[in-house]
C-alpha cells in the first residue's frame, strides 16, 4: 500500500476503536478522529489517486464517521438511558463494522500498487518512447488495407544519476490490463490500479557516458501482453549496461495507444493458426523494422539523447511466449541479431524447418512443472519437441535452462502485481516463488548476453547450475 493509503487505514482503525470502546464515546476524541479520517481520505484521493481497491475502505470510513456523529448525539441526550435493545444494537453494529473494516482493509493489502525491485547493476535507468511507422508494410489484419504498420517502442538505457527527474509510470493506462483480466475471468477493471505504479527509470534522463556505446537488445511481449510486462528483466539488463527496445505489437498486444489517442486493441486473429503461422513472420518483421529504426536513431536521435550511444554491431533479441516466437522469427529473417533468448514457448514450423544460426538460449520449465500447471499433454509435447529440435541442430552454442516449479506467469511481472502468497494459493504462480524465479531468469539472461554481446567469460553458463531448481543442457560445436 502507498503511504497515504496506510494513513487512511490507520484513521479508520482509530475511528472504529473510538466507537467500540465505551469509555471514549462521550469524549471529544471520536469527533476529532472523524475529522482526521475524512481529511486523510480526501488528501489520499487528491494526492495518490483513487484505485478501486480503496473504495470500500473509503466508504467504510464514511459510514464510521456517520455512526460516530450519531452515537455521540444519542449519548449526549441525558434524557435517554441506554436500553437493552440499544446495547444489543450497538454490539451488532460494532461486530458488523469490524467485519466490514477487515474486508475493506484486506483488498488494498492483497492487491497493492506494486513496487518494482531495484535492479542490481551499477547504472541508473532512463527511458523514452518512440512512435514509428513502417511505410513498406500494411497495418495488420485488423486495420484498413490503406493503413501502414505503426509501432510504439519504449527504450530503456543506462543513465547518469538524475534524482530530480520524474520516474516513468509502469503503464500509461489501466485499460492495458483488460485482456489479462478477461483471460483470468476477472472484471476488466481488476488490474487498473497498475496505472499508479512507477518504475526505476527516469523520463528522458541523460545517458551515462562511460562507456560511450552499449549493446542493444530488442524485447517482444507475449500474446495479449504489453511492452512493459517483463520490466523486472528489462531494468536488470539495462542496469548492467544494455539498451533495451521493447515493442508494443498492435493487435497482438492488449492495447497500444498512439500519440494522437488512437487505440489498437487486441485481436485474437493475430495469433490464429488459420493464418498458417504467417502472422509470426509478420510480427518478426516488426523486430527487423525496429532494428533498422535504431540504426537511424543512433545517427540522429530527435530527442538528442541516444545519438552515437548504441552499439549496433552487438545486437540481441529476447521474448516471452508469443514474444519468444517473434524473437526466433526475427533471427531467422535477419542475421544482425547475434544472440537469441526464447522464453517458455514452442518453435514455429518455419524455425524448426530452417533452424537458427545464432547462439540461442531457451528458458522454460520441466514437463512435471508444466503438468502441475495443467498444460495439456499436446502443448507440453509441442514445446519440448520443437525446442529440442532447433537446439540440437544449432551450428553454434545453445542452452536449455529449465526452472522447476516456475509457471508461465512467473516469467513476467505478474507475480509483482498480485499478493504472491494468495496468487500461489490460487495456482496462478508456481511454487518456486516469484523472487527466486525472477532472480534465476535475470541471472541467466545477463550471463547469456554478456557472453555473446560483450565477449565475457561463459563460465556461469557452462559450469554446474548454482540454483537447485535449475537444470541446464549445453550444446557447443
């Protein structure tokens, strides 16, 4: 919970105690606390913004204020003596109030505005967002044929310390999460509170000048996802000296908002196999187009920040779920991608048939964990078979990293969004634990890209796993 939300909760508790403890009812204390509680609610809404989880607590506070005033007026009438009925009514009201306050307090605690973990690297983080139009391609299946393909791309980069700059929000709009809520059979507003979360990145911060250039990574999100859904991983990589460009894929993402306010909503056809996986190549072309735009950005950034700071000779790509398919397709299309990280997804037919040339790492789970998450046998076989087919035919280095106890959702920021113990009990996240899963994913992601884009030692990758939950298969020519 945010600071003022805690104060609202404390104010409500004090107000309830003023009603529940008989010795305080005739003192000025309940009235003063009532004024304080109302002031805190107003201050919290104006300063931090009202999220839906706080509405029951604010309403409970209002009811408690009313009860406090009515009770004080009743007890101030000396002509009225508390009757047996009055005492029974008071006890019933206090018991009901206690239950209502407990429920209202639990909601914002169990579904907090998340705080992203501080990345471990030496660099601060800056971020900018770009709107790019590919005039060579049609918009998409859901767009008019005259439309051109438009992308929103967010860049994170190593930044000089800038304590006075505003932190970047996690997402622009709470509506971004409506498809995720729909997937989990929840109300579409369920995750809207995430619009109040902030990141570790500062908006338009100056670039860290040492070294002059940084290797570049492109990130692709999952089906119905959004460019920020693996911020835990992106910020960790950037803090260790990478520039990361995350793509919002229109119609494959939950909602892409363009600068003029237009919105491209998720369309299930973008991943429908009725298109014979041609959509995967189309989305892979998004990554190739972004790579071309980054080369132009390195020559002349319109924001006058990133010019000359991108090491375009050392470029990698990574993605989760559908984004992993996009990464594999992009590597098939363009050999400028020198390292490919694919997370928890099967390989499309074209990639299985042609194979990959780049050093490639897969991070996924063992079949037992997939069964535990209730994946179908067909889906498990497809992932394992296609992944190993491409792995075994790699001409260079390859790695399969399996994390026992990690569910699909553990590969994203989702465990940071919900109260982890509750989400684990509901079977949404795996038994490995959100922090441990993220730590493992970050460790192997960083080691892989450091090895193939920074020419550092591959000892961590080729030695025995340091985490008991991890098994690693290595292929070398």
